[in-house]
C-alpha cells in the first residue's frame, strides 16, 4: 500500500556538536539527509516525501534535492521549535491514508522494515519500528539505584513510525490541547489511549545523535549494507 512520509530535519543537532545541522554531515561523501531521502525515493510504495526544514537552511536542502534528483520530495515545510511541532507541520501537508514519520538523522532504515511497518499500520492504525533492549536498565535517583526494570518487556523505539493519517493528526491536536509533550509520535497516540503495535527493526537503524554515533555510522557504511 502507498504511503507518504514526513521527514523532520529542522533540528539544530546540539548534542552532535558539529557546528551545523547534523543532516549535512557527510557519510561516504554524501550528506546524512541524502542517505535518508534515497531510501524513500527508491521505495516504490512511497508516493511522496514531506521534508520539514528550518527556513534558514531551505536553500541548502533545495540544492541537495536538485543535485540528487529527488523527485518524490513534494513539499518543504517549515519546522517548529520542537520536533513534535515540526512533525505536526509536516503531517498537515499529507493526504495519504497511511503516513510514516521518519527522522532525517536515521539514514540506515531498510526497505523490508518499512514494508512490515506499513502492513502493521494498515491493521492496527499505529505502529513503530523497535528492537528489544539488550542492556540491564536501572532507575536511579541521586546516583542511587532505585529499581532494576524487568528487561523482557522493554523495547528501544526507533523511527519510522506509521499511522493512519486521521489518527496521528488528532493525536497531535489532542497533545497540543492537553500540553502533552512526547519524544516520539507514537507516545501521542498512546496518550489518546490508542494502542501502538511494535514491528521488529534492527540495531543498525541508529539515530545520529552524539559524535560517537558517527563511529557506528562509518562502520555500518563500510559493512555490506553501506
Ligand atoms: N527535528 C526537527 N525539528 C526540531 C527538532 C528536531 O525537525 N525542532 C528533527 C531533527 O532534525 C532530527 C529528528 O527531528 O532529524 C530527531 O531529533 P534529534 O535527534 O533530537 O535532532 P536535533 O534536535 O537536531 O538534535 P539535538 O536534540 O541534539 O539538538
Ligand atoms: Mg532534538
């Protein structure tokens, strides 16, 4: 089934500390956002990309779209102060039944996982890619362990996340109304008491967040995936 994808890329990449938006960091000679856009450009089921950007960087993004001949980028939408606002702005430009939200800073997503995710969203209306937590997770206060959380039910949630458009739009509106801030879009759907399905992803689908992530990114690029 066809879908459109909202790609938030309007952040400033503070934790990456690269002196620029991390979307423009080069991996194998190409900006991160180019790797991300290429996955969706090449997916036959993707009918359109809504790229959410900082207006100040519009010219830089437009140049890349032209240089790499991205034909599916339908619209460049201005982002907001927080990711949640950026995604909401992007969603308002969508008109497909199923919509994906995928971070521009997550360039290693595989097409097979996108397919699984879309199928799941068709059934459940809301689904996210995730992987099981491998480490032991403890809750602490003032460097004092308070609790060890049972790992078997914990998942590391990634993007893409897929939703029926009407559901995710109302989840964003509901969140604004109740001043609920989530770090992902699925949590807004959960806040409306709607269930979200998990779809297995893989551990290489990292988000480039801090400088050490670039070490992993280079290794992934060098592997057979890159
Ligand atoms: N994002 C966005 N609009 C914002 C903030 C973030 O579109 N106001 C995007 C980022 O560009 C990124 C994705 O959301 O692709 C995930 O956010 P994050 O990893 O936090 O990126 P940044 O906000 O850029 O990084 P930092 O939090 O370290 O400043
Ligand atoms: Mg951020």
